[in-house]
């Protein structure tokens, strides 16, 4: 018995690898909010990712398949691999949806993936596997994989080593000098 990967997985893996090679391995911009497209073998849709803690994001997915629509919310924990540009992440969440044949369904989701934040462009590339346990569905479990491309809407404030190197932001941290006055300090009504 020979194990063969479907062409979709090979194509998505090659696309992610090419993206990693084309983009320079420099300090990438961090982000707070990113939106984009998610493309899987049997479904596609929109993805919105919002950073809520230092290494934690919430992701919302609106997906469309040939016979169904669904919405998913996932809490994800990110871990750096080679600096802040390349991360792997795990997540948990749930989904609800409607199938044209069987009606409403729901379930629980897991998530494991890789994410790359490009260095000079405001894009985030990711590839993940999202196994699900289904309730009230013809399938009791699914193991879809997908590729996502997100545009960074809100960047993280820069706090790196080179922040302010060319004069940006350093003056804000310095205390303001007090103005010199020629006259003696004013005395109040109750100062003796």
C-alpha cells in the first residue's frame, strides 16, 4: 500500500515554499488585524484574524462549499520558529453551518498550521489543517487543509531595535524642558 498526497496538498505546499523563498528573511512587521481569503480543496471563503493577547489571536472564518455554508471561530496560540516572521500555531474553536441536503449542523474544531509574515509587504501567508468533529451531519469528522492569504489592516506598534533610528518616535520619550521665567515664582493666597 502506497501513501500518496493529493495534488492540492502538493500544490499548496509548493506555493507556500515559493512564497517563503521569494520574500526576504528580514524582521517582518507585526500585525493586530488581518483579513483575507482562504482556499481549501472543497471550500473557500473569508478569514479575519485579530490579535487579542501577546501570542494569541481570534480567527473568524466564513466558508462556502458546493452544498453548504459555515462559520467558524477559533482561538489560536502562535509560537515563533525563526524570529517573528515564521510561526507555527495551534487552535481550538467551533463552527455552525447549513447543508442543503441535511440541514443545520455544528461541531468542534482543532487547528495546526504554519504562518509567514512577509517582511516588506503587508501580507500574511498560512497553511493549516483544521480537523473537525461534526454534530448533526452526515460526516462525523473531517480533516480539511487550506491555504490563506491575509492583508494586514492594523500593524503592531514598532518596538524593535531600529525603531526611531531615523528620528521617528525618540523625542516623544524625552521629558519636556521647563520654560525659564525671569520673574520670581508666583505666590498663592495662602503661601507665607
